[in-house]
C-alpha cells in the first residue's frame, strides 16, 4: 500500500466505528434538515470515502488529491450560496423529522432483511453497503425538498459512489478527474439557482384597529378654541349694526315732522 496522507486518514476511518460514523453523518443531514449541517456532513462523507479508498485500494495520489479538491470546492460553492441566501423560500422539507426518520429506518431495515447480496468487483460487502447507503440518502434528500441548495447537497451525496468506483475499476482513464469537474459544475449550478431565488418579503406587522364605539354612545368632541380677537370683532359688528338701524329710524321721522303745517 502506497503511503500518502489520504491513506493514513483512511486507515483510521476504515474501521467498524468509522463506517458507522459515516452512515450516521449521511442520515443526520436528512433528519436535522439544516443546510449548514447538511453541507458539512456531506463534505465529511466525501473526504472520508476518498480517504478510505486511498487506504484500501491505493489509487494514484493525484486522483485522491483531485477528489479532495473537487469536494472542497463544491462544498464551498454551496456554502457561500447558502450564506448569501439564508432565508431561501424553498429551503424546507415537505415532511417533518419523524417521517424522515421513519423513511430512513424503513429503507435500512428493508436492505438488511432482503439482503440482495450485491457486491461490486474489487470491493468488500461493507464498502458496497456504505456506498449504496450514501447514494440512497442523496436520493431521499433530493425528493424531500425543491430547494436548490438541498438538491445540490443530495447530488453531491449521489456522486460519492461513482467517485469511489471510478479510480478503482477504471484506473488511469481520467474518469475520476472528469467526474470531479462535473461535481464542481453541479454545485455551481445549484449555487446559482439558490442565488437566483427572490428574497422573501418580511412579514408586515399586523395593524390592530381600535374597537368601534357603539352607536348609542355619544362620541366626545373636543371644543373648538376661538381666537382671542373674535369677541371684539363681533361686538364691533353689533355696534355698527345698531348705529345703522338708528339712522334708518330717525330719518323718516324728521321728514314727517317737516310736512306738518
């Protein structure tokens, strides 16, 4: 086995507790349904599977390095998109956590009971089951939400089996590097779709109207304040009116007296 830092890390993970940890990480992203945890757990699964393959099958060092680079870039693209759009309108699951847990338990129990015995060439049964479980979690995540960021995370989980199989079954063909480039392009497309979603408008505060007064209750009115000069102007107008009436009554009397003999 060729020594490499990837193989050293894979030797620590390629144990019973390490495999169970990877199975739990893939399932926890569906149960918790948080985009930060989903991206982080998916990145951990991708790097761990690549390291396990480097420890057990000894692929070329540039192939393992390219797979690590593709996983880091893909997770970074989705993480930046999720950070810029934390309140994506479609970032929710169509079911609650209990239904998702029941679905995972059902698939795991069915696989354990049926036990189809499918085994990939040059792979052990434990590796095959792990790769199928990771791909199944990716498909389930894609089917439970219409969010581009969760769809991208599910696609990354779905590409883990192909990225693990390609350098072992097709060594020296460059398919693993091509798949890594495709992985980055998928993450870039999902990140673009996440950023293209409109920002949801903030909920407006509901205005509570004051209770209406009953019809029989008189509505209190505020007394109108009159200006200070209004009484004086009114007295002057009354005085002018009195003088005008006095002159109109005295003039006919004078004329009548003058006509008398």
